[in-house]
C-alpha cells in the first residue's frame, strides 16, 4: 500500500469519525428534544385529570384536553391496587410500584418508558388525591418513527460524506504529494544517470518546499564532492606521472646502457632515489589528506602557544626562527592542530631567506607564521590553499602541493579560517584564526 493510499484512508477515516460523531450528537439532541416535548405534554395533562364519582365513590378518570392535541390515556390507582379505568379507549396500564407508592406516600411525579400490548408508551405517575395516584400515558410510536427516519437520513448523509471525503482526500493527497513525487522521480533519475547536476523545481516556503531545497542542497554538495574527487584523481595522476616517468626512464637507461661511466650511473641512481622520495612524500600527503577527510576530531582544551613552541623546538638546527607566544587556549584536536602548525612552518622555511628567521606569533586565538622570502604573486594568492597547486617559483622546490590544503582542511574543521598575505616589508605571512575557549 503506497503512501498516497494510506493518506487517503487516514483522511477518509478522520472525516468518517467526525461525521459519525456529529450525526450521533444530532440524533441524541433531537431525541432529547422530542422526548422532552412528550414529557411536558404529560406534565400539563396531569392538571387536566378529572375524577368522576358515582354517588360518593370514585368511578372513573377523565382527561379534559384541548381538541387536536396528542392522544393521552389516564387511569387511577388506589393504594390497594384497584384501578379506576379511563373514559378514553386505551391500553390497560400495569400497576407499578411507582403508582402504589404515589397513592400510599404521595411521592412523584415519576416518568418511565413501558411497552403495553406492543405499544411503546411514556407514562407519568403522580399522586392525585389521598390514597389515589394517576397514571397518564402517551404513545412514543410517532417519536420512534421520527427518530428512525432521522437515523436513516443521517446514515445516508454520513455514507455520502465518507464517499465525497474519500474522493477529495485522494485529490488532496495527490496535490500534496506532487512535490514528493517529483523529488522521488529526480532521485531515481539521478540513481540511473549518475547526473548530480539534476535539480527539482521548488515552489513556496512550506515543509515540502524546504524538503526540496534540502534535496537540491544535498545534490549540490554531492556534485561538488564528485567534482573534487574527479579533480583529485586527475591532479594525483598528473603529480604521479612525473616521478614515475623519471624513475622508469632512469631505470631503462641503466638497464640498456653498458658504457655509462660510474658518475653517470650514480647520477641516474640518485635521480631514482630522489624521485622515489618525492613519490613517497606525495603518497603520505595523500593519505594524510584522506584521513583528515574521514577522521573525527578528538576535541579538548589545547594551549595553542605551547603547541607552537613544541613544533618549533623540534625543527632542525639549521632552521632559524623567533617566537612571540602569548597564552591562548582553544578547543581542538591537538594532533591535527600540530600537523597544521608544522605544515605552515615547513612552508615558511621553504621560502625564507636563510639569513633571516621566520616569525611565529600566537595571540588571542590567532597563529601567524611569517617568512622573509620573495612573497607570493597576486595571481597565486587565491589558489595557495588548493590541492596540488604550486606556484611557478615552487616547481623546483620539494613538496607535493598538499601542505597548505591540509592546513585549510584542519582549520576549517575546527571552525576557523586561514589566509595568506604578502607583507609590505617583504615576505608572506600565513594567519590562522581559531575560536578561543
């Protein structure tokens, strides 16, 4: 059973319950009003009972009612149970305990339903005189017939209402679920075609519209992720091609050339080793980048100044640096933050003038690493943190082009930002801003 059918059934059931409840309430109200009218006519008739006597002995009871009124019957009951028959032709009412109590104690009036000779009656029992009570009856057959017709009419109306509600519910369900159907069709089409550029049309600002917008956002994110994945594969293939080609060429030369001098053989072997090391660095950086994509942050309070000092202390003796570290506490993963700081310092050392120190500053959640190198070309600043991007001046330097990309990924995972700027006095400065604890 699909969702549209379930929604139609649910709406039809809700309407059916409402109609049945309303019909039941109408039936009960009408029934109460009709019976109240009967009861009022019986109470008025109690004042119109006349006791006829023969001599000084009660003989019979007579109702003095207006012509055209409802048919009523009255009979008297002595405390002994003897009956005073009515003048009107009517049923013989059974002597009830109410009648005997009203005659004996004067209690009442009391109203009851009873069935006499197959006729449904409403009977009023009230004291009339000392030792005598009166029973006044009126047929409920007309009321019962009216209620029966009303019940039949309400049943027909309820059935028709349910049928109409089912039709309307199905139409409304179709209209309401139209955006969901479009979303489903788009999802199935994307599954078949693998085309993540597909989008669904979104109208309005209701929940279904927000669902469509979320679905489009998800497709956009997926499309961007696939684009980056394809770009990563292409960039990786390009970066791997150079060292592999060099290694293969040198190996082929070594294999075929028997008249090479020892110096030539050593140069070829050294080239193979250097390219193998570059290849190893590239693979390690790729693995690190992949781990950063998937790994969860192990957050804790971290002293950013102490972390920067630890990285600086582990630099080789040839590295020259100065620090200005103020106590700064951030919430982050210490291992990943250490990796980001190390990459920034390695990048600065690669470009720095060897006669001048790099500058490492930590203050108020901001870490900056400055070099005294040639600076960065304006065209390269916008791409400095792209994967595998290497400026023209960096082609001859060691590295994979992934160091700053890893920094950006780590910093943004911590809710921070990173930027690279030229310094007017010369060199460049990389600045990381992190939320402080």
